[in-house]
C-alpha cells in the first residue's frame, strides 16, 4: 500500500536531486523519511540528510545565485 502523496514526495526528491546536480551538488543522504509515511496520518517528507561543510557552502552559493 502506498501512502497518499508518496509519489509526489518521490517526484519532488528527484526534481531536487536533478536541480542540484545541474549546479554540481550532490546531497548523499537525500531521500524520503520512512517514518513520515508509515502511519495513519502519513505526510511523506523529503529528507535532505547530512552533508559536509563544502557541500553546504556550495548549496548556499547556489541559492544565493538563484536570488540574483
């Protein structure tokens, strides 16, 4: 059985991964939080995970570029 919104969360995760990849960023722990779609009131969440300082700075720089 699939939680409502699970396909949407998977698509959002994939879109984010693709957009980050275009600017040379990989979040190694990017995925879905399994606990967020396991219960009765499931609301699937995209888990951004952890990254090193260099990746965090690259992500911040990419976000700053987008605003300009």
